[in-house]
């Protein structure tokens, strides 16, 4: 039997933080924070789905998580992974794919100063709006990949104001914006999950030939990599699903 390949977003697709789960829902730890404490969880349906996937398919996470954050996921993925919005590809042994890293170095090095300017602007906007905003550059292997802002102590919707302000104050023609829940990322257009997926699928075809490719993701930014798949799906209550409902005039 030919095993299908599942390209799988993680956060809010297969797992989520406790605040996004009903208080009385049974849960199992799915990822740890930097201090080794439980951070993300799966519900019983998600855990059953994960068990089925790992038994019957090859599963490759395609995640915004950094390599460090991915290695704190408590699910036994063993086929490698695409991390940091596609900035890093891990082989099945957990090593950095050197060929993809060389591509990313060439693509991202010219953006280093621009990304710091974006980060500084995000921090200033947070101050102007009286928000508790944490900003930093996500780096992998010493390579600046994208600027990230997270809010604390406010409703996640305040990041829409931050997004609007930075679009007004900076020319972002070389960047795209990913906003979902309490994350606002400003990424160079040369960095995207879809490019890493294209590379992965080329290598996979050499090793396995043609086989079914299925994709799962919850965010609007996942659509581009999902289009590379023969079939794709999205969680019922994710950002992508809500956008589809809205476009079709479906009330939940």
C-alpha cells in the first residue's frame, strides 16, 4: 500500500493553548513552553486523529514554530518538518537540511536591516497604542527570518490596529502580513511555507514517486501551501473556515 503524505499545520489545527479550549474538556499535553511546562494541548478527537495519521500516513509538520518550539512538541513525528514559516527544513533525523538553508541564506540576508526597522516600528506602535506588545526578530541558525509581535493583557483584536498602523507608517511592498489570534508576523515575501513545501515535494517525489498529498491548516496564510496538495482540509472553527463561511454567507 502506498502511504499518503500529510502536510500538517500544528497550532490551532492539531493542538491549541488551554485558553482556546472549554474548561471542562479532557486534554492531553501536546507541547511544552521554554520552562518545560505544559503550553499546548490536544482534545480527544485530535488525539485520535493524530494516532490514526501516524499509523497510516507519513506526516510532515508545516509550522510557524521555530525549530526550538517544534522540538518541544510532544507528538512523535518522525518524517522531518518544515519550521519557521518555511525558513528551516528538518530532515527525518532532526538535522537542518543544508541545501534549503543555503537557499534561505541567499534569500533572507538582504532583509536583515529592514526586518530590524520593522521590529522597531512595531514596538513604537505598541507604545503609541498603550499596548503590552512584545516584539522580536525570529532567527534560525543566526539568520533573521521575520518580525513578530505578540500582545498580552488585551483582546487579540487589538493587533488589527497594530497591523493598520504599520501599513500606514512603513512601505511593506517586499513583505506580507500574517495575523492570527495573538500573533502578528511581518515576513519577507521570499519566505513562505509554500516555497519550502515545493522543495519538500520535489525531494519526496524522487524518493517515493507519485503518491496522494493531503494538507491541513487553519490560517489564511496556509492556503498557498494547501494549494500544493491534492486534497486539503481546515478545522471547523479556524481562521480559514470562518473566512469561507463569510464568503458563502453561512451563519454558524
